[in-house]
């Protein structure tokens, strides 16, 4: 692992098995890498308050959460890029105007994850909110739709030039965040803080919002289960998330 300082891994479809578990084997390999002086980090669209609940046995040195909206290095928050309370209010109001009163929205920050869905939410860490009286700054807002033109119409209320917006490959939703709240922008901020080059980082991912970070880092590893666009952007392809692809790549590299 010559010239390697940091390993960053996405969670869903990457470090997680499909049931959101992490194998004991993966936990062991991560600890071995950390003992060798390599920093291990999480880089996920999930809010930290949600993601950390799944990491029993793993103590990340770096936590890039909310799709790149926040970086925690150890216990220190070193990066924070979010929509202001006013921007959130305007985005939500315009989303209901564009999509109608039944629009399904989620929002998250470092405190909680909120959704107006009346169905059982996929994770127990979500808080129901109808967004009629919501006054919080947020790193990420998601809208249940794959209609790009309508998403752009909703987002235009604060200027498309100020927003990064991408679909998810596995669910019919779009993610909206500030321009600086992407995984690649967060990694650039991390490198500036640590005074290292992105070439010293290896990153693993599987979905659209991982493409930028895989292209930026010295090695961008696509999961065997990644979408085609991610594999095309990667320098290597490892085994699938179900087969502990991240850990198997790490173990082999640790022995090289």
C-alpha cells in the first residue's frame, strides 16, 4: 500500500451487505489497516446520526456524511456545507408547488433525518415531519421523483447554479445539495486540511454520487455490483458488497 494514507468507503451497496450488515471479516480487515497507520473513513449520503448506528465494531478515523455536506475528523467537525434555513424553506415550498401537496420529501442534517412519508420508513432513525413548519438548515433534501425537468423546476427557486442534484440508481428519488456538498468537494476539503494529495486516497463506491470521488482519488474502486457508469469511471473493480469486496481488496493490498 505504498503512498496510501486513507481508504474511504461508501456504505449502501459498498461496505454494507444488502441487509445493511457488515461482516466480522470486514471489521477485522479495517482494524488491521488502521493498525498499519492507514486512516479508514466512511463517505456516505447517509447522515452521521443514522450511519453510525450500523458501524458496531468499526471506529472510522474520518466520517464524510450527508453526501459530502459534513466532515468529522476524529471528534472535530472540519467541514460543513448546507442549505440555509431560508433556502430549505423555499425549496420545500416550491417542491410542493411543482409536485403538488402529496409530494414526498426528506431532509437531513447532523441532528436527524426527516420525512413526510406516511408509510413505514426504511430506517428506524427517521422522524416524521409534514414540513408545514420546518425551520432547520440541512445538508441534503431528497424528492421522490425521477422527472429531471420537474426536479430542476423545484430547485430553480434558489438557482440551479447553486445546487448539485443527482438521481439514485436503486430508488426513484433525486438528491439535492449545495454545490460544495458532494463527496468529491468534501474530499478536496479533507486533503487541504490534512495537507495531502487525493492521489494518496483509495475510494470505494457503487452509485452515481460516487463517480466524482472515484475519479478524484488516486484509486477509485467500483464494486462488482456497481452501476455501469461507476465501473466506467473506476480504475479497478473489486468483488461485490455481498462478497465483502472492500475488505477483500484491502486484505490483498495489505499483503502486497
